[in-house]
C-alpha cells in the first residue's frame, strides 16, 4: 500500500473531477465536493489586513519548555 500525507480539506484544491476527491477508503472516509477557496490577490490580502485593529508597542512572549 502506498503511503501519502494529506491534510484534511486539502483535496478541495484538486480539480472537481479528480478521482481522489471521491476516494473514501484511503482518506478519512469522506468525499470532498467543495470548490477550492478563492485565490487572493495582493490587494485582497492588504484589504483584509487593514480590517484588523492595529497594535502599537512591543509584545514579548516567553515560553518555558
């Protein structure tokens, strides 16, 4: 059996008629019929970024292992 890595939801980036979209046996038992998300342009990303509240100052996070 061939092994492959697959992130859940990533088959949605395949063409709609791709055989892996309907293959339930070798994945997680689901079909992925949703279309791929809209590909964002640089302007789309900047517009989304500008909707966030801007934080000023320096934030330092410390994590203990």
